[in-house]
C-alpha cells in the first residue's frame, strides 16, 4: 500500500464540491456523503494505485497522471493522481464535464 497525499488544489476542490452539493440539496448530509465516498476512493487507490485510467498530459510534471471516478452516486467526479515511488499525489478532484484539457492540460 502506498500512502496518498492530497495537494492543496485537490483539498480545495473537495471542499468546494461538498459546499456546492450542500447548497444544491439544502442538506449537509450530501456534502458529507461526497467526502466519505471521495475518501473511500482514495483508499482504493492507495491499495491498488494502477486502478485508474492513464491520462496523458502536456505538462511534464503530470507525466503518469491517472484518474478514477468516485463511487456512486458521485461517479461524475474524478480523482486525478500521480504515483511516485513513496506516495500517491492526488492532484485535483474535478467534475467530468469541466474543461479538463484547459484545467490540467490533458492531451486528447
């Protein structure tokens, strides 16, 4: 098992998404459920780092970037991460409908 570290950008993404879901549903429970599912997804990645899809990036510092969807009902949210020898770095957590090419410089 390789431990995961959440980047500051990914931490902001998680909190922003939880706040958004709470605001849309008028329920704190939905935001908390999202954070629990996101944590479970990161734990799965720690246990099996190569589980996610390889996402080619034009940025040198993102070589080897992978993504994995958060478990239902939040599967449209993707955890983007890189595997290093000592840790997994969670780079961003984004909704799949966002302009991923622009945000993290993915290659088609």
